[in-house]
């Protein structure tokens, strides 16, 4: 990461929604290593500025946390702690980018499934906290109409 640009960086993977998602058609019957090497070659050094990053795998400068503070513990095990972090980072002038040459093979939410967390309930509970903190207007891009696709496609920075 350039030391002159204020940014946090996320990755591409197939368990995400929105611009971080790698399409199933890109990965069908292919080894994760093959996909990763292809993306590294094809998109070396390229990024996409967005308004939201999924928090399961982020590269964040210490200065971000020094400036805006840590993850908000009111969100507990997870869901919306990363969205809250993104809102605070953007408000403080940091850029959020997807590193297009990074691919992470992830089977999403396996920890929650293993410890038998009711993910739908936790999502709704934490969304209520998130919406109370940030307001309905600021959180209007989020929807639960077609869970698990919780986020509309409006997250790419125009």
C-alpha cells in the first residue's frame, strides 16, 4: 500500500455479495490456487474503490484504527461491525478498495454454523443496532428481501 494514500483494502471471493463477489462462472470446477494465480496475473496492482468492505479479511493501516478507534463491540460476534468500521473510515477521509488481484477461498460463515449461531436473528439484531447508530437514510442500501444477499449492488463508488 502506498504510504501517501489513506485506504483500507479488501479482497475478492465467492462467498461475498456486491463488488467483492467473484462470480460462480469464474470458479466452476477450478482449484482455488488456479483462480488466485490467474487473478494475480490479470489484475496485478489493480483496485476498485468501494463504499463497503467485508471484514473477514482486510488489510487496514494502524493509522485507521488510531484515528477512528477499534471495531464497535456492541456488534458482538459479528455482522455490521465491518460496515460500521467502513462508515467511520470513509467519514474520516479513508478510501476503501478491493484488491482485484487477491482471491481468498472462503466457505462463508462456517464458524457461525459450527457454533450454531442463528445467523438470520443475529443479522436482524445487529442491523437494528447499526441502523440506530447511523440512521435509516444512511443505511438505506441494506435490505433483507432476498437473504442471504443482504446488500444491494450500489456499493461500487461512482
